[in-house]
């Protein structure tokens, strides 16, 4: 896995970011995978991948379930969770 400098910080992140909008709770949108179905996708990235895109509006419980599952797979110090704030 190749890494790049994150802005002007000392943090280096994987060049690939896994978007997680389609993971969480299908009650939010019919095309969203429920937690048990999204876990295999979270396990799938290449070794060394540590950058995941999230947002609080991606589903009603998505950030909690993704965070819990990612922490079960690796240590917190090996994860970079990118998020954004936009909704009211």
C-alpha cells in the first residue's frame, strides 16, 4: 500500500479510501447494506489500508456499527476515519 502526506500534518494515509455510505442500516435507504452484510466489505481492503470515509448522515447507526467492526479488526492506532459535517 502506498501512503501520502495528509495536508501539512505529519500523518500519512493510504492513497485509497474506502467509502462507507452504502453500509449501516437498510431502514435509511433500501440500497444500504445492513451491518452483517457490510462486515465482509470492511475486511476486504488491501493490507495496510487504513483510511475510511464516513459521515453521520450516511445512515441512522452507520458510524457506530462501522467503528465497532473496524475496531474488532485492528487497533485504533491503525485507523484513519475521515468524516464531514454538513446536515442540519
